[in-house]
């Protein structure tokens, strides 16, 4: 791994900690309890895509939260620059993470395959 990649990974890890900390200081109940699942920074660390856990929000609440996050993105940048002493902070874009749903779907497919194989193997012995 190159030094640039290591720095980017460190920045991503630090942002995963700092963003929920900054959100918790907000008085808005739509966003102060959001948890960050992952942050992916661009190569130059100028942009960061923030993935959020959506497990307890419905579709309407997700849209409202994304709208509010767009409004406070400058506050987040300032909070992070001040707390870390960085000269600049990445520009944030927010998305809700669908990875958990995909993993659950894949696990269900594997279970179905396993059941079929069990049925096929048990019918071979009869």
C-alpha cells in the first residue's frame, strides 16, 4: 500500500469517528442520531462520500435527513477542521447504506440453495 493510500485510509477512519460526533451536537432530531457506516474519500481527499445506517428510518425520514445534511455540510467541515487542526476538510456527500440489505438477500439465496441441495441429496439415497 502506498503512502497516499495510507493517508486516505487514516482520513476515512478519522471521519467515521468525527462525523457522528459533530452530528450529535446538533439540536435536530432527524440527524443527531445518525450513525456512519463508512466514509470513502477521493484520491486527493477533496471529496468524501459518507454512508449512513438507515435501519431505523423510513423513506420519508431518509429524504428529510439527507436534505438537512446538505444544509449543515459547511458546519461539519468547520467542526472537523477545528477539531483536527486540518487546513481543509473534504466536501461531503451523503447516502444511505444498502449493503446490509444486499448481504441479507445474498444470505437468503445461499439458504435456499442449501435447502435444494439437501433435498436433492436426500432424494438420491432413496
